[in-house]
C-alpha cells in the first residue's frame, strides 16, 4: 500500500507539471501529422495516464465554491475527459467510437485548458507583460514552424526557413507568403495555418488567461493589472468580463462572416468560408487562392468583397471601440424608453459617454477609408479598375482602400498600380489599424494624436487638448517613440533587402518592408524571390510589427535588468517588494496626499497590494514606481469609480484631505456602486464626520486628531515614549524601565497595588545593514517569562488603566 501511495503521488506530481501537458500536446500534434514512429497507442497510453488526475482536478473545481461558470465548465471537462478516456481505452483494440477529427479537437481543447491554468498561475504572473507577450508570440511561431514541417502538412516538404516565414506571417497576421497556401499545403497544413492565424489574431494569452483566471477563483490586483495591460483595457474592474466578451465577440463575428462568405461564394466548401472569415477578421490576408481575391473565380464577386471588407474593418477597429459603442447605444435606447414610459425602467447610470479612444478611432478610420476610397477610384479608374463596371469600380475602390489597413487581400494587380496609388498605400500600410485590434501598423490613434500635436505646435499652444481632455506629455512622448522606431525599422530593412539582393527594385523592396512591418501582406511580387537572408529580415520585421517595436525593446530590457524580486513591472509601475508568506490583503487608496501615500507605502512594505488613485498628475508620477498600481482619475466622476477594481479589494480608504466636497462625493459614489465593501473614510471636521456617519461607512478616521490624542497622553505620563488608547479607561504604553527595575527578573518587579500587565520588552539590538555598518535598533524580545531580566535601556510595553499608569509614572 505504501508503494502504491508513492506511485500515486509521483503520478500526481508529474501530471500537475505543465511540461507533461506540453508533451501530450506535442504527441497529439505528431499523431495528427502522421509522423513515422508515432503510434496511436503512444498517445492513447499517455492520455489514459493523464486522465485520472485531470478528472480529479475537474471534480474538485466543480465541488469548490466557484462561480457557476466554473462549475459548468468543470462538469463539461469531466464529461469530455471520460469520453476521451473511453475512446483511448477502446483504441488499443482498434475501436474508436469518436470521429478522428472530433477526438483530436476535444483532446487538444482539454489539454489547452489545463495548460492555461498552469501558465497563468505559475508562469506569466511572474513575467513583465511585455516579455510574456513577446515570448508567447515567439514560442507559437517556432511551434508553428515545426508543425508545418510535418510530412502531412505539405505536398512536397517545406524547408525550415520557409516554414518559419509562413508561421511568422500567420501568427503575426501578415499574409506575406513564399509558398502557395492552396497548392503547397495539404488540408492539414492549411488547418495549421488557420489555427496560427487565430492564435495570433485573438492572442493566445487572451484565450489561456481566461481559463486560468476562471479556475483561480480569487483574483489579485497583479492578475487584474496583468490582464488589463494584456488586452489594452481601460477598466480594472471588468477585466475578466472584458476578456470573455472579447472571445465571444471574435468567434461571433467570425461565425457570421463564415456564413456570409459561404453563401456569397457558390461552389465553395465550409473550410473555405471559415478560413477566409478568420483570415479577414484577423487582418491576416491569407487565402487558399494562389492570387488571393484577384483569382478569376472571385475577382468580380463584389458581394464577397463587401463581406471581406466588413470583416477587415471590424477586426481592425478594436474590441474596446465596439464595446463602448454598444454601451452608449444601449444607454440612449433605455433613456429614450424611460422618457416615453417610466415603467420601462430607469437606466442604472446617469450618463454613458463616448470614450476619447472611440472618438479618435472612428473619426480617423472614416477619414482614412474615405480618402483612400476616393483616391483609389480616380487614380486607378482607367488602370487596374478599367475591366470593372460602374458598381465594380466603386466596390473595388472601396476594397482597395480597406485592404492596405493591414489586411493583405487584393482584388487588383498590385504591381500594375500607378505610382501615386502605391505611395498612398505606403502611408495606409504604415498607419494600420486601431489599438486593441487584430491589425498592425503604428495605429490610428498614434497617427491622429501626432497630427493633432503637429497643428498644436504650429499654432504655438503648449498643451494638447482634444474634446475637453488634455493629452499628457507622456502619451505624446510614447507616440513620438513609436513613430521613430517604425521608420528606423522599415528604413533599415529596406537597405538590407537591397544590399543582399542588389537586383531588387527599391520601390518594390520598400513596399515589401512597409507591408511586413504594418503586418499587411500585400506585395509587388518579390516575396517568393527573396533569398534566405532577406527572408530572415522580413521575418524579423513582421515580428516587430506585430508585437510593436517599443514593446519588444521593453521586453528585452525587462529580461536583461533583473529586478530585486520576481514581481514584475506593469506598464511602468514596478513592485518594490516581494509578497510575504502571510494573508495578503488588497487596498484601494483614493487620495495620495501625505497620509494616503504614507499609508500605501507602509502597506506595500508589509507585503500587501495597493492601488492608489489621485487626480493630480504629479502625485501619480511620484508614486507609480512605489505602489502596486497608480491610477490618475477624478473620483468625483461616476465612470471613473466604475473602472476601479473595488469589488476585489478588502478595504477602500478614502484619504482625500482638505477638499471635503470631493471626499463626500467620492464616498457616496463608492458606497452606491460597492455597498458591501468596507470603506474607511477620512473625516477632518465635525460636520464632515457627521455626514460620513449618515453614509454608514465602515470606519471614520482623523489621523491628525488621533496622533494629537496620543501625544497628549504621552505628555501626561512621565517617561512614556508612546501611548495607544484602547478605550476611555485603558491604554497600552511604552515606558523607560525605572532604575530600580534594572537587574531584576520579571517575577520580582514591584508594581505595588496597581494592576499593570507587562506585554513585552523592547531592547536595543545591534544589527548590520547591507553595507556592513553596525546599527542599533529597538526590537521586541518576544513573550516575557518570569525569569526574564530587565536590562539598562529596556523599554517596557505595559497594558493598564490610565489612572494606574499615571500613579506608576509619578511614583505614587
């Protein structure tokens, strides 16, 4: 029995390690690729070995006090695991009840979900988000390259450099191809490319972290900050909800797109529809046609072009923009219905506004689409559009304006376009899509703010204000850096291409580099002619364009400069201490004045998590490197309160000082939206405290008054160093040990008839700092015993009635 227990513990340890799940996933991939030497029984055996622990974990999750979503998913995993285990057992006798495709899909899903929990909880939370993002993309690219080299992924075999190029282009949703996707790759290979596009478009971290945080239960501030930075959200409160909405939004749009592609393209199958829907939404530009949508069978299919254009625009705008648009429209509908009839229900929020990001994205996108549409129509009217009818010219020109926004599909011959059109394409490819989308480029908001700043400088204005909001100098500085790095990368790559292959036309080489960095995928026909060195240059350029050159440099710096602890820096906000092995609490401190900042720093020193909030930029900058996270926001505005992760906190401390109005409004808003959270508010006057009492906050404090009382008590007790009132009659006080106590043991101390309790003794102790210098520090000796000897310089910590302490200090 003992040996069986050891074996079971070994089995659990092995299967709980995510390296084992990776091994099972690799063997599954090799089985799908029919690699010689990989037998079916090998995977069946591994999965049977892995199933008991997977079942056990799923049952534990289902029984735990988790949200209903987790329970449903856990029950689903139990059912699927039993099904797969039964299939694997019967597989030893060549009896496979599940279709091979279904078995591979379910097995991959179950393994990926289990890996997600490990990666999120044990790996990514200890990495800088930029490093996690970059390393994940690099890992998927390498894994995809090896997968595309499997025997059954291609018809004639693929070299490593071509497989790496294709994998990078798919994961970075670029679309540049050195091989013909439809002719060189089999159905398995095309399926792998589709998976790589989806992994790169939606972001594999988004998918895995959803399951990781779902199974974790309680979420720390570090988890929320990591995910917020990962999905480019501006709301710390609804990070997980945003994560789920992103995944549902992506798959929902892709499903609708697949249906539209299928019914607008007669004679094609469902794989064609799904492949082009995913490729279009992810702005990848991959097509199973050798000449993309310029193929004779679809060149004049204008309905298909409109569907693809819709998918490209939807994927390139960004999730947060659509979520904000939906929220505003829903609010306006509810408010209109309520005005018509009070019985329709009043909107929960007083007002829902357009985000600044939404305004910039929509206006810039519309301007670029219209400008590109008009320019393409007139410049190419008698050139590449001459074979189309009037409607075809309009649709093709519109599609020609959409596709350089990082999509990569083409319905005309790129090499035959006029030079002015090519120059416009360079600009559109360089700008790309919007933040938080599947598109690349420097992003529309970067271009918009840079343009606004240009006009601002020309007019001689110091601050950049848009829609009554000031755009900070940090944002402008970051935008300048992004633009500079993009031009450096594209210019350097163009020089390298021409240097390695002097026969290349400079215009074609520059077009290729703009397309690669913007993750567009359009080409003037030189991609397949590139040598190995130039393929490597384009691979690096596609990678930098997808992960963002600045993010890549931040990740490199984060990996080289090791912090003092394993806790990462998030968005420039570095954690300065390692969490201690006790109950870590989460605090939101609103107001980073002297009291709020001092309290936050002390809590950080004690190993807790603290999110600081202040509306003064100088206070935000001062503490962003010291607290867990710092938010610059005016908490008297309801929408800012709703974005804070107060639900996840243990205490909300409102430490706003002199501005009583701001303190009361903030407290009221926090109490309204989070009625069950513990709120500690600072009251600086009798009236202020009285109003706070009516709000039923957890506790009202006045640090100045409390310290003044302590100081007065200290002066009232002769020889006391520090006094802590417990109630109206009792106190804890620190006193210098009287001379007559020195050298005596505790059981021989004479407190007379007074009821005094000795709690502990503070004693001078010699310590060494990190420079080796000796210092004297007062430290507690712990619990005192009857034979503890009082030494000269000791400080007694006593508990007693105030009256007895006064008599003792006065020698009565």
